[in-house]
DNA sequence: TTGAAAGCGCTAACAG
DNA sequence: CTGTTAGCGCTTTCAA
């Protein structure tokens, strides 16, 4: 809590022998004040240890200089990069960064937005669980930027996983695999759709067969059931919705004595912490998640001024790349 | 950004045929308003979709219903649990949660605090890099709660690592180790001191020899130099400042063809994500980091009201426990 | 129990 | 270029 009394703009004004508005101007619009006056005011302010009140500024101006980022689950390492990138970008712009978790629930996401609406200038929604319709509706009232989700008319920053998925298929094909199984993530997950489409496209082009199983919870624990389901199909190559799930699959396969990559190849997405030291080290589609977070905040800042103007639907697409490690190898037989 | 005009307390007042102050009371002090009036006001507010402005409330009342958490480095998985616990607790109390990174810098930490001072009710400082003196000074003006740091007179929530360190020593002693090397974390790190003291105490009690090396950066990359330094001493047991460093050590030892645990045993702290699937799986001191985050927020909330009153120096100490995996074994020879 | 009125600290017309 | 004035939306005395 703050100390009893803070020095206000009025204290500075009195001390400097000018009006409060002049102090305000000296601080915000330096060019609209006589250089000497400004200098003097600034010195007095400095000497008195004046600190502006963001609250008062925000209440009056409507700008809070704050953005909020909503993330489904903080436990998922997938988001660390995104959060970090977003936080960095916000800090750099002197913007306060609010982080909140929606616990994978669309309702929760909506509630949080309503709750924070008047305290922030905009929202970064990472892997939003909301429907397109809900997002459009919310975008009427709020400044939104999406991460890893594309919705017509809304600004977004996504790491490609469609082209990347094709690369995965090509990689597997070159190893002699004739079919693959995709262990899908949550149904509302936009990337899950992208990945599947990319895999299907790639497979079709190469005369491979692609099967989708799931959905599975995109966490390590989901790997048990996912691996078992995959084995039933007799697949030689398994593509998991993300690295967490892939690591769970790896674990289950080891338990069951299935050799990776000799009997089954495994691929993940995200290249999270641990993907390089699990056993075998995971082949995975890596992407600049931090860039995505950074860009999303940037899109928000661009839109801050024109709340009424229909914001142009800016989309940033970041390239991914396949990191080949030890979990993929020549097809069995 | 918000839509052109939000409904205010005045709109509700007019519509309900009462004064604004009555609306305010109906919302905040339900008991100081006639039951019927209150009911009516609430309904009108509901119908008009009234949402209070946190800014205006904060400006007037001095309470922001917001806390900020400062973390040295978001990249470090060690903090995930703490952040999560803190965020959950804040959410549960309807408190907005601001997250910020200090990039391991004390100056930065101080700047952030000044910057956010007027926007929050208090700060959770996780593994603060500030000196005791700085913290005392800051505590004069701000509401602080520390995580994994104890400072006389300040509220804190820490996961024990002193008693836990003794357990580590006992574990190693029981495996026949006669000496150990501690690969230290940053010098300003409070837990590093605790851990070292715990190890020394434990070693003395058991007639073991304990050596400290470092400091090393508490990240995977720090493991290379740390492992090499440890090997030079001929130690059979290595205790790394945290799991990140331990994983780096494991990696380096593997590179050098040193068998773990046959030739050298390795222990870490934190039980982070990955500690169970690195090779060999890491023996580590685990603790309820999320509880620590939760408690810290709680301490903050307790103190919110009495800013002037010298807050009682409440300390929460959470127990840790040793998780024994495959990186420790009988002493060589 | 309710209303009127005075700000919280700042910004933004509008004059001068 | 600078001062005066009127709020932003809400809470909180003080009276009635």
C-alpha cells in the first residue's frame, strides 16, 4: 500500500509557480510548453519525487497503458515463449502486462474479459477456446489480438503449423513410412485443425495414408491412451498434437517395450523445454512462439487509437521449422 | 478498447430514481440500504448491463484490487508453480494479477516496483534480487510479500531447503558417500545460502566433507562448467543448485563418458518438469512451490487494510521432500 | 435510510 | 505559451 500522501501534480504546480495543466503538459506534451518552463517544472517534479498516478490518467484519458494476456493453462510449457515475448514487448513500450489463466474454459475466458475490460486497452488471447462467433461479438466491444488462432477480420499472430505439418510428412515419407497416425488435441483447438489439414494434404501428395485419433488431453498424461490407440492401428509413424503428448507417448511405448524409432517413429509440435533430453530426443516442429506473443502485443498497440474505426484485419504468420532428433527413423520392415 | 459510452452509476441512478450514492451503497454496502431499494437498484443495474469502473473505484478509494508479482526470469520452470499458485489465489479473491519479469536485475526490480506502485495494492517478490536493506526501505512505502526469501520483519512464504538439504546429505551418506560438492547458484540467491548451510550442517553431523564451487548460472548451460569443476575435485556426489543446472551437469557427464550414478551421483532442487524423464531421472528436493505463491498472495491480502500499522512479520514455511530417482546410487569404489 | 456535494489525480478544451 | 475550468466514475462524509 502506498504511503499516506503522494505528491500530486498540484504540489508540483504550486512549488514551481505554474498551473497544474502546465505541469501536465510539461510531462506529456513537452513541445507545447516553453522550453525553460518545462525544464523548471521537470526539475521541481524530479526534486519532489513526483510519480504520476496511472489510475487518474487512465480514468481521465480512457487509456490505461495496460494489456492483458489470457492463456488457457500456465502449466503448459508451450505458452512460456509466447508469454515471455508478449511481456517483453509490452514492457518495452512501457505498457503494464496482466496475465490471466482461463483454465481451458471458454466461459472463463469470456468472464475474464468482461472483468478486465475497463482496466486494459486490449487483450491478447492465446489459443483462445472461444468460438469464431463469440470472438467477433467480443471484438465489437474490445480490442483483441489472437495468438495461434485465425479468425476472419481479427488481427492475429500465428506460428505456421500447416506448412510445417507437410514437412513432417515429407520427413516421414523419406524414411519410408507409408502411413501415419495423428493423435489429435482438443476439438476446439484451432492448431489441431491446421495440423491435421497439413498432414492430410502432405499425405495425399505423397500417396500416404493418414489417420486421425483422439482427441486426447494435450498433456503428458494423455500419452498413455494415445500410444495404445496408435499401436492398435499398426502405424509405423505417430504424430502427436504437441510435445507434451509426444513425451507421454514415448513413455508409454517404452513401458510396452516398443522401440522408438526402430518400431515406431514419433513426432511432436512446439519444441518445448525437455524435448531435447527426453529419450529418445524428440523430433518436433519448432516455431518462434515468443515472436508470436511479441507480434500480438504489437497488433494491439497499433489498434489502440482507432477503437471506432474498423481495424484492418492484420495477420502475422511466423515460419516454423522441423527439428529432427532421435525419435524418428526408417520405417519398420 | 471500450465502446463509445459505458453505463455509469449515474445512468443506473437516474433509471432507478435514486441518487448515485445510493447505487454505490447498494453495490458495496448492501446492509446500509433499504432492502427493497437495494433489490430494485440491483435489478436496474443488471438490466442496464452496468459494470463498475475499477479505475474510478481505485482512484477514489485507494484500493486497486490488484497485486503484482515480480519474477526474475520467466524462462525458469522453477517459477511456474509459484506463479500459478499466486495467480490462482488472486483470481479466487477477485484480485487482478499483474506479472512482470525483472530479468535477474535488482535495479530492474526496483524500477518495476516504482512503476507499478500506484496501480497495485501490493507486490509478491519471488526470489528477489534486492538486498535486505533495499527491501526494508521499499517495505516502508509498499506492501510486500516475499517468496523463497526471508528477511527480518517482512512477510514471506518459503519452501524449506535447509532441512531438505540435510535429507539430501543423509541420503548420500546412506549410499556410502564420504564427501559432496555443492554447485552453487547466484551469490545474491537466498536459497543458495540456505542450501549450502543445510548441506554443511548435515555433512558435519555425519562426518562428511562438503565443498562449494561456483557460482554457476542456474540454467542448463551452466552445467558444462559446473560438471567439469566438480570432476576435478574427484567428488563422488554432486548437489546442483537447481534441476536446470543438474540437467546440464547430467548432460556434460554423459558427454565425458562419466557414468551416473555409478561413478558420480547427482542431486538437484525443485523437481521441475523434465526432472523425471531426463536420463538418468533426477533425484531432487521437491516442494510445494504453488503453495508458496498462494501463501504470499494471502499475506499480501492480510496486510492490505493496515498500511500504517506495522504489519506483523508473518512467515510461512512449507515442507520439502526428497524424491529419489536414478541419478543417485552407491558411492564409487 | 437517502441525497447532495466534495473530491481522488489527471487531462483537455477553451480562453486569454 | 499558459491558466481556468470542467469533468472521467466512483466513494464518502455530512445533512436531512
